[in-house]
């Protein structure tokens, strides 16, 4: 199957997710800078989630650029990823409203990030299986250590929430920083492939 519709649908859903998140930002009560102070956790959680959704969109785009076609399993795996991404606005709002001080909003936020990471890994494994072990994507992804480290960090962050919610948040930010730069492996392999042809 052609990948174009999958890519267009995913782009549309991700754009809607970002729109929902920004609509959750309420206008402050006052009209001076003091009125913004109580809103900083809400805005900070929005920024973190915006970066996360942007990272997924960026890497999803790179991953699909490296493949030639898709199948039914890939379609469902992609829907699974979009489901977990669509839950991000809800947990973002709860996290911001809790001012990062309550355990359960931090835990649920981490759980949703964990499920997104697992869903992305499943999609990648199925794409590699579909394209073949000698494909451009398989070669570019390799052992996917970044994905495995991310999942381990999310598990650790969820457990750490009972000690300090700020330690959990620090790990969420660390993983985002790790993924902030797009997957150079795929870009490099695409460039090499074009050069060889």
C-alpha cells in the first residue's frame, strides 16, 4: 500500500492534538505580569508536551521518508501510536493544573509518554519487518538504543514520582533533550543512498 495517505492522516491528527493543547491555555484573570505567575506550571507543561509531540512528528516523518510502502499491520500500529499521542493533551492539562506537586498527574503523564514510546517502537519494528532486514530503515535504526533508553527512563521516572515529582520531570525533560535532534541515522542513510544512486 502507498504510504501517502498514512502520512497525511498522521500529520492532520498531530496538528489537531497541538491545537487542542493550545486551546487548553486559559486567559489570565488580571492584566499585569502578576496574573501570569499562577499560570507558569500550565504553560511549562504545554511547552514540554508541544516539544514531545513535535519530536514524534519529526521522527515519524523521517521514518516514513525512509520506507517505500506499508501494509495493514503498519496501519494499525500507526493508529495505536496516534491513540497515545491523542491522550497527551489530557495528561498535559492535569499535570499543569496540579502544579507538578501531585504524584498521580506526574505518574499518568509518564505512563502516557511510556506508551507513546512503546507504540513508536512497535511501529518501527513492523516497518523494518515489512521493508526487510537489509532495508534502508533497518540499517539506519540499528539496535535502537535511544528507544530502549527512553523506555527505561520513563519506567524510572514513574517510580521516582513517589520520592520526588521533580526528579520525574527532570527525566522527562532529559529524554526530550535526547530526541530533540532529529534521527540523524535516517538522514545520513538517505543521503548516502541518494549519493550511491
